[in-house]
């Protein structure tokens, strides 16, 4: 996979004055609503790097996940967005200002990876959901390994994240979100040096296991049926 100058992708509108202003206003507004209506809470094992490329590798529960991840961090996060979303010009202007990364799902996976790698090499923090789509039942789905190749080619650190409670607030079958409790657990960062020293399979194994552990920790912290679910998951894993 080569990085040719002709394939360059703009860093994003979030680095313009309009983009920064829009991001800051929406951050304050959405943070207030998130805490009051969704019981939004987050926990970090260590601070995120303030600059340089970074993969935010997160479980995927709801449409709200990119927003929730952005509200939890001080860094602007670039999320992947279907290229079809750019057809409506006013909406395209907004998501461009918020640093979305356009991905054409009908094009090859290699081309999509190149777009993400170029953004990371320019110093952006990019959110990747290794499950590929939202959960169907509130639990972790099957992980895809493409993020490991992206991390190796871009030579950037990875922070694993688990989101719990989002499914109950806005599942696939609900038209609109409802109040609830959502918790984000940010795990130990896999540094760029560690990424360079590991194989793609090792990166995949370490990161996905950390997401599973963080998922169980978030469920235990929320208590109630989330904690029961965490105990059942640990029992299944120990029985394997």
C-alpha cells in the first residue's frame, strides 16, 4: 500500500476558524445534555497524547458513539463518515468542519485504509470501530483486524475504549434516543514504539482483549444488569 501525493486527503475543516468555533460550541452544548440526560461518565487510565496521530479504538453501541468519544476527550477526533453523507451540502459543511473522514463504502478496503493512514500521518486522532457496525444486542461483536494494519503503516499509538449503556439509550430498533446511563472506559495506550515492535496479529490480540476487559469494567461500574452481564461474560471466557 503506497501513499501517493495524488491520493492526499485534506486534514479537515475542524482546523479552520469556523470549524474550531463550531466544535467548541457543540462540545459545550452536547456535554451538558450528555451528562444531564444520558448520565454520561468517562474514566481514563492515563492522559491521551495532546498531539500526533492517534487511533481511538472503540466498541460500537449506538449512533451516539462518535459524539460521546469526542465529548470525553480534549482532542478533536476525526470519525469515519460515509461519502453519501456529503451529498446534502449543508450537512456536508458541518461534518467537514468537525473533521469527519469521508469513506466510500463501495470502493476498495485498501483505498479506505489509505485515507485513514494519511489522516493519521498528518497528526489527526481518528476513531475506528473494529466491530464495523453497531451492536445488535448490547454486547461486543466480532472484531475485524484492519485497524492493526493501519496502525503499523501509520506508526501511531492506539488507545482502546469500551462504551457501555449506549445500546440501552439508543438501540437499533429505537427511532430516537432515551435517557439512561452511559460509561466510557479508556484503557492503557499501546505506544507507537510498541506497535512498531509487534506483529499485526499481536496488535489485534492485545487491543481486542483490552476492549473486552474495559467492557467488563464499565459494566461492573454501572452495576445492575450491566454487572450481571459482565459476570456472565467472565464465566463464558473462563470456560473456554
